[in-house]
């Protein structure tokens, strides 16, 4: 049985465990945007077994979807990673599955590069554990109001916010709790969450994870946090520097290398001196 058929069986088992009827299959583009399609569970299993065609335009445009060049933009084969199946947080009986391009074209993928480096460290005898830490601003704006204002003179959420503010979390505890619940549904553990320097600024360090899951968790957190706040009529911004008048925002990466096998103590006995 091929690896692809094994993945299909694993995906089918996972979807049954989640009681999922729909699957959001997504590929991260080079800017970290989760580009996805929603298909039925049966269709997802077939794609896992036969291959998943996805348009190469993902690697030919920017976040505003302005293409770098012209072309036919053909479909490229992709793989579904059944081991990363997660519950979708915004609907019942739905799941999320990460996919990525295969072959020479897939070698361009940041996720493929991360897997390669993790494998190289594994060959040296190390496991990789990592955790990402995000700082982001929340605006009392929608995509429509942002464009109407030409992205200037924006209204901040929680304008009276202070760093480590009890008052902000007391006022907006349900909103913050909802973000944590959204991530828990996705299998992403938020280590802590608190207000940061500036109006509507928050910090959310994620719990550490092994191997590629740490990177997947981080990329999914950013995408689904934006979606979560939009569902609440707000906009989350992860830009490093929004304005000269505001503090900069950081994205910290914490990495730990652990030896897979402990070094054995020496069995050589010290020589006795006469």
C-alpha cells in the first residue's frame, strides 16, 4: 500500500473521530496566508488518496493578490497531511487539514524548508521543540471601514488599554476567552494572554510543540485570530510597526534542541595507582 493510501486511511479515521462532514483544506502561501477550499469529508479522503491539485498562483501574487507576472497558472499536485487534522472552530462537524505542494515546485514552500531542517537536525540526533509569541493590535474597524478610511485615522479597540491591564481583561473577558476557546478547538494551546503597550494591543505566547506542529500552530493562530476578530466586528493587525506614534510589535520564536538519547556514562574504571 502506498504512502498516499496510508494517508487517506489515516485521514478517514481522523475525520470519523471528529464526526466531520466538511473539511477546510488549506495551503500556506509564502506570506503565511492560509488559502483553502471547503470540501466534503468523502472528497477529502479521495484527494488524500489520489492527490490534491491546487493552483500555482499562490506563489505568484502578494497579499493584495496582485500578480508578479502573467501566466496560465496551472494546478500543481499537493499532499494532504492527515496527521495535522484539526477541528474547525467556526462550525460543527467540520475539520481543518493542512496541505502543501509536492515535487520541485513544492520545494519552494517555507513549510517544506522547515521540514527539511527538522529532518537534518534529526539526523544529528536532535528533536526540535519551539514556541511562537505574538503581539498584535486590534482595531474597531472592518475591511469595509478600513478601505473607506484609506487605512488612516483608524479607531483602536480598547483605547484606554494599558500593559498587563486588569481593567481591559475585566471589560473584554468574553472576547479574550473566545479567542482562547477558538485556538483550543484547533488544538493550539495559548500559554498566556495579556494586554500590551498601546491601545488595543495584546500578547499571546503559544505553548511549545514538537517539530513542524510549532510552525503549523503559529501560522494557523495568525490566520484564525484574524478570522475570529472579524467575526466580532474587529480587525487584528500583526504588522511590526503600524505608526511612528505607536510602539513596535514583536514576533518571538523560542527554540529548544533536545538530544534524542542521553549520553551513556563511561564504563571505564579509573586505574589504580600503586
